[in-house]
């Protein structure tokens, strides 16, 4: 946006703004806005004193914002601005307010976000590539059940059987008694969504706060890996490995597998191919099993956790390798799961009672064991933020993947266990 002249044209001299009237017209910069609240605030983009209504920078100029802001411009096509400090889009590297920093296309979200050219193009490429890969996999003997019917395609069964054989050949030590608090595992499953900044894996809020409510100061991040570019295959997982050297017994390592970030074309592509489009998780399973084996050989007891599709994959890994952990808000792994899991084997699923993803078609996508259902929240929920708050509640101090069933009460039907 071009910077306007120091003084407005003569026909606006009575009020240096397009708003009519303006009760403090002479005390704020010339604006393209349509109304003014009269109060003054300091713009966090350019440090100027502007009226309350024009406080937020808005390059579109249709509603609010001031046009002579010298700071980084929020170049969103949308009108609303939350007036916060500019942030940089991870995809196109342009600056936006916090309200617009998430890249979502106009067709997907009519409110908020910016029409990021790289992200929007990436989503289109990702969707086309995922479909193409699914079709091609029929000839590569790699297609699993449809993802809707749960039908076991003979070719996909062969692929998963081969992958389980590769895992068994690693001679991973089964460990069903490794124990960790639900709150710590929930914080790890939450933090792993921010792999761009390694510091965020330990403290996403830097100085504590809503998203850093469980202390991880005894843990370090030994390894983390982001997914390759969204056009890259084979399907890969994003993950981090937390390690703790102090404490009783052997050192502990927790493999935290990332779920799907809806603002990431990379995640959408890989997770779409991995689960929704029906590709069996053979390659990710072998990759995660190698991580488990490497840390066992380094002297660690290993557990696994994750949220949503990360929790689904955590169950696949746990039941194939024979290790413990927790999956949060995760759909069942169906026949993809291994034969080393089940009741009392150290891995537990924790879902909301009304979880749109965690409870999807339980007759097809069944878990290896009964799930624990959280009743803290009324209505539908799938948020890892909310699940973290539930697991970190003082009433659940000392709850772990091992004792959570004993801490709960069974519901009247007996089909699942309910968090008290």
C-alpha cells in the first residue's frame, strides 16, 4: 500500500480520515476506514498513535486499519484484523496479523486466514498426488482397505505382513510395564505439533502458560524429524523423541508422533495418503520401529504417544513392537494393529466421549483394547489443547498409562471405561 501524503487533500482537512464524522479526526493519521471510535492506541506494526478503530493494519482498507502504516503489511484478502504484532507465514514468508497468519484458501474458510499462494497450490498438488499415489499403489501391491468399508485387500495384507516381518526381525524387546504420567504424555503429544522450532517441543509458550502447563524440565529432545515436502513420497511421519536420564530404573524415551495440522499441506497430503485414502502404514511402521530399536539399544525403555492420526499410528507401533504408551483422541487402527497389544499390555487409548475422530466407526476401526473416555467436556471435541487440560487436572495427579483403568469407573454398559 502506497504511503499517502503527509497532509490529506484540502476537502478532508477538517477530518484527516474518510470516516464521517470523526470525533478525534485531527488526532490520528489519514485513514481509509469508514468509522472511528475516537480512542487512541499505539499501532504494534508501525508504533504510531492511531484511533481504536484504525489501530489494526489492514492493507485491503475496506474495514478498519490505517493506510500509512510503515510496518510490515498484513497483505490478507480478508477484512478483519486482530491488531496483533505481525507474524510470518511459514509457507510464503509474508507478514500477517495473528488472525490472518494461518494459510487457508477462500474456498475452505471464508473467515480468517490468508490466501497463501504456496499453501493453496500445495493443497491442490497434495490432493492430486495422493489420489495418483493411491491409484498407482494398486499396481504396486500397496493399497489397503478402502478406508470406509474396512475390507482387507489381499495385496495390502501382504504389504503389512511383510512390514511386520521386518519389525519382528529387529528383535525389539517387548516392554509392557514402562510407565509415564498421562499429563506428561499429553504435553508431549501436544508439543510435537510444533516441529519447526525445537525449543517449542519442550515449552511451546516459552515462559509457560495455557499450552505449557506440564513441566518437562527433566526431559530433553534427542531426535525430531519433520515430514518431507508435501509432494514427496513414500509416506512419512513427523515425530520427536523425548528422553529422561534421571529417575528410577533405566532411562526413559518417549516417541511422540505428530497428528494432522490442518494448516499444513505436508500433513494433509501424507496423512490423506496414509489413512484416509487407504494406504497401509507399512513404511511409517518400519521407520518408527527402527527408532524404537535404536533407543532400546542405547539403553532406554521406550514408550509411544500421539494425538489423532498420531495416536492411531502410536497404537500400530505399540501393538507391533510390544511397548506401552497412550493414544489421545485417536481412531482405532483396525487390522493394521499388531498382535502384541491388548488389555493389560501397557498401551491405552484416551478419547473424549463425543470425539468425532476418536470414535469413528468403532466396529471397523477397532482399538486393541477398550478405550478410556473423558466426560469432562460436554458435546463434541477433538482438541489436544482441551485433552491436555483434562489430563493435567489436579484430580488426575499420578494417573499413568498403567493405572488409568484402575482409576476409572466402568460405565453401565460395560463396553468402555469412563474417566471419573
